[in-house]
C-alpha cells in the first residue's frame, strides 16, 4: 500500500474505536467528530494529503521491497542526500503546522526507523528479536501507520532512593504465556494517544527491574489499553478566535494497561535491561530523532519571528532599540539552530557495519538543549512586545455584533483595521499565552527529556580532551 490519504487516516482511526476517556466519559462513536480531537485529526489528515499529493517528490520514496511510493519519514538514510531529503520532508510538514504539532507522524516514523536501523545491536542478545523489529518497521512503512509512544513511568517518586520502595504504578510484565506477554500498570504520557493506529511502548534507559524492561508495539484498540486524556485546550472551532488551538491541539493522555496481551510477534525486547539501555544509548534513536525535532523547531522559530516582527510593524515600535534587540534575539536563535542542524548533516558519518548515514549527535544535542531555554524566552518576547495588545482581543462574535464597527475603528493600527489587528494579536496570544500556548512551552521544555539532565548528558558525552590538550600547551614553559 503506498502512502495514505488523509481520508484513509481518518477512516482507520475512527474504525479502531480505541478506548479513550475524557472528563469522566469514554468517547463513543467517531473520535474524529469529537470536539477535543476534531481539529488535530483534520490537521493530521491534511499532512497525509500533502504527502500523498506530492508522491513523486521528496515527500515519498520508492520502497525497495514493494516499489510503492512510501513516506520519506520512514527512510533510513544511506547518504547525506537521503538525510537532507528527510529534513526537507519534515520541514514541508512543519510549514503546514507552524511546527506546532510536535507529534506529526514524521516524529514517530523517525523513531521507528531509527530503532529498525539499530536492530543489529540486539543480534544474539537474550530475549531480543531484531528480526521482528525489522519486519514490523517494514510493515509499518508499507501501510503508512501512525504511532504514539510512551516511555516513562508515572511521576510518583523521582528520588534516587525510590528504588528502595516497591513501585506499584509503572507498567510491568506480569506474565508470559504462549501467546505473548501480559502488561499491567501505567505509563506517564502519550501525546496523540488514541488518535494513531498504534502505540510503541518502551522502557526508559536506566531501569533496574527486568519486568519493566521491554519494547513493543500494539494497535491502539488492543483490549485492556486505555488512554485517559487531559482536559482539552480547544476553545472552539473559530479560526479567528483560536487560530492555532482550533487546529493543532494534539492532546496528551495517560496510558493504562489493564492486563494487556502483547502478542509475541510484536515483542521486540523483554526482560533485558542492558539491551534496552544499549538500544537507546548505542543505537541511532538519539541522532535521528533529534534531527527530526530540530528540523521542526527551526520552522517554529521562523513563525515566532514572523509574529514578533508583524507586531512591531503593526503598532509601530521599530524605532526603539530594545525592541530591535528582542527581535534580534529570535533571529540569532533561528540562525544558530539552523546552523547546528546543517552542521549535524555535514558532520554525519556512514556507520560501516550497517551503511547508515548518521547525523552528528553533539550539534543536535546542543540545539535541543538550547531550544528548551530559547522557546520560553521567545514566547516571553511576544508578550513583552505585544503588551496590552495580547488582552485587547475581542472575539469574532464581537466583531459581528452591533459594536463591531466601533471595535474595528477603535482597535485599528497604523496599517490595519481593528479586526485585522486583533487577528494578529489572537495569533500571538494563542501561541504564547492561551492554555494551548502554555502547553506548547511545557512541551518544548520537556518532551525530549528534562533539560537539566540533558545538559548533564552533553557534559558527560562531549569530548573535552582536545580543548584540555590545547589549554595545557599554554601551561608549558
Ligand atoms: C506536553 C508533554 C508531552 C509529552 N509527551 C510524551 C509522550 O508522548 N511520550 C512520552 O513517553 N513522554 C512524553 N512526555 C514526557 C517527557 O518525556 C517528560 O516530561 C520528561 O522526560 C521529564 O520527565 P518528567 O516529566 O517525569 O519530569 P521529572 O523527571 O519528574 O522531573 C520533575 C523535576 O524534578 C527534577 N528531577 C527529577 N529527577 C531528577 C534527577 N535525577 N536529577 C536532577 N533533577 C531531577 C527535574 O529537573 C524537574 O525539575 C511529555 C511531556 C510533556 C510535558
């Protein structure tokens, strides 16, 4: 099956009837019609249509097994040009969402491709099934499956001493049968949970319990699997009122496993802590996933820069030096992130044992860790530039009412009538201040891991020796 259309994606997700709970009720009927999910499902469908309609260009590539045109986000790069093609594809989708859908399908497709490209690490290891992982990857790419995922155990006790207490929350293997493994417990969070074909479940590195060390993928409607969604941040369908949250509210879900049977053909690793750690640390997950992430984040900064500059022009504040500096801060962030991304591609290397072209890890680590600080700052800059404009944002209904003419007049800017000026500020508000906007900030801070521990990883993995050797030269007589 070649790359799917948006309609096919929606049809598949509705047909699954996965168990999704929101506000005390299980969603009945088509999830694509539910007010909390309608906007994001539609946006995701648009992404598939973009991919489908450009089937001959960089959005797809020809499958070496079936000859079908399949999504480039599934491509395992063998050359620098392949990696660049991946970036262009990722950024094409990100341009459609402003980079606001962190979990557009390319994210998890990249994750799965990176694991399949690392399957050699599992060869000969106990309770590891690299062949199943490879063939599942092929099945997924040929059917253009969409995925959510969950890694972490619930946030019940994060002390290093928590190992001394029994953890009754984390999803564990409670039984192995002829059919597969049985999972019971919870996992922290799955963005887009319930609106993808499948969920990939992996234990985070650093685990100490064998029963908590596994990697598998199951359909979202597997019996006993429940997605508990948080409150929705969609405030309505109006594109004028909520230009972003009406389209890109991805939703986050807690994942519950109520004696879920994972059939053996879907188990890639079980009860092997070392293999899980190796797959994460020695495999290609980090460089490829970060390459996808940074490609998207560059587009998101461009959107922020555009909004900031239009605010500056709209209320005519460009003559103030601090205003120029603030916009320049965003420009510097954009150029730095872009440079790190391209540098990672240029410094990439072919792994001899697999022939895979891997982007350089460090520039990407630096980029994401930097973005965890830059993104909150950039949304703060929008608030600083917009000031009260962020709160003088009447709704579409206000403009259509009998006071609409007054609002159009009194809220005008130097070059815009009141309604057009408010349209801009509603965009700035939705990205930086609405519940949706606040969640975007939390997302960029944390979704790839705690910024504090990420910076520790950089410290530990960065080769500092050449710098020390250089410095030592100046200590010699
Ligand atoms: C919007 C959003 C969407 C997400 N989506 C997904 C998803 O789809 N799938 C998924 O698997 N995960 C997802 N995540 C989870 C994300 O990976 C975690 O939030 C991240 O790894 C941090 O873990 P935590 O939230 O448990 O924070 P914690 O680890 O509980 O940290 C809380 C605080 O304690 C500090 N702290 C805790 N332990 C240590 C330590 N050992 N050393 C130093 N400081 C420490 C941290 O610095 C932080 O300040 C999502 C998160 C967010 C916010």
